[in-house]
């Protein structure tokens, strides 16, 4: 089961990756991008 701590451990911030925006660890997918995809899916 995913807990809040497990989810937060998957997010990293590094000033050398995507200008320091929060990203999913091991990728260059920003948290903002994922949240926008989710919002678009929810709004249809």
C-alpha cells in the first residue's frame, strides 16, 4: 500500500534537473506535469 511517506520518497528536487522543479525520481517528469495530466483526465 502506498503511504504518504512512500509517495513523497518518489519525488526529488535537484537544481540540475528541470531547473529545480520537483520531479519523479529517476525521470524528468515534473510533478506539475503529472498533476496536469490527472486534472485533464478528471475533467474529461
